[in-house]
């Protein structure tokens, strides 16, 4: 018999290209949500990667994100229902404070962000992974939605948003392929909601998310 206490809560990791509708889907699910974007590194961090051939910081590279802190927060939520997370201002590229997160006794929550696929293996090894989904809607639709959202929220300058948007539109298929290779199930909104409902009911997906060798 295992000496470890049972884990009362599990997580669905929701990834996909920036602008694919992750936050909206998570909000519509009715489940508690952990925003993984709040675990970005700060703009003066010397380890931040740059876009090749440019002075722009590559905020779409996994090295711009603090995976260790994110995984620790997910594990605490799964084991205790509570944790503290950074409050991150994307327009300032800085953490502006921290706040408590309390999901209570819920058996399932969503952790969503463009880097969620990077921690699939670690969450599986910790025994907290319920499912991993990669949301995709197509490069042109994603470009339009991402640009309008980022412009409305004032996340970065317009020239930066256009350069980033064009780069991501061209790379979208490879982004989805990489996240699928890391173990995320690529799907549209309808299928994602179905798998979330199955996970909430305690049913396992038809094929457990496993990374491609």
C-alpha cells in the first residue's frame, strides 16, 4: 500500500498558439483557472531569449517563462487547494505583486497558457495530470484575434505586435505540432469542451496524453 496521501485534485493543461482562444474556453468551462501567463520572467531578466536577428525579446520562447514556479503552484493547488501566484503586467513585462488562489475542494481545474505543453511530463510524473489539450483554430483566425486582443489591452507597441503576429502566423502549424509532440491533444473548441466534461466526470480520455518518442 502506498504511503503517499491521495491527490484530491487534478489539472487539465490547456495550451495552443497565442490568440487561439484558450482563456475564453477556460472561462466558458466553469472550472477554476490558473493563468500560466502570470509566470513569465520579468523584462530585465538576463536569461530572456531574443528573436533571432532582432533586438526583440522572444516572449513566445519557453525560456521566457518560469516553469519551475508554475509547476510548484500547480502541485500545491492539487494537494492543498491553495497557493500564491505572481501578478504579471504584460504591458510592463514585470511582476507587480502576488495574490492568493483558492480552488477549494474541486476535483479539477485548468492551467492555461502558451507554454502549458512544456510541463506535461512533469505534471504526469507528479501524478496530477488529468488531460492536456492544444487548442487550434487556424493561422489567419488566430492572427486576427491575437492582434485585436493585444491592441485592445495595450500589451506591447503596435510595430512589435505586427512583427510578432506575422512571425507567429507563419509558425502556427509548427507550434501546434511541437505541443502535440510534447503530449497535448490537438483539437477545436467543441472537442476540447467534451474532453473537459469527461475529465470533470472522472473519465479518462480515449488515449492518455503521452509524448511522441
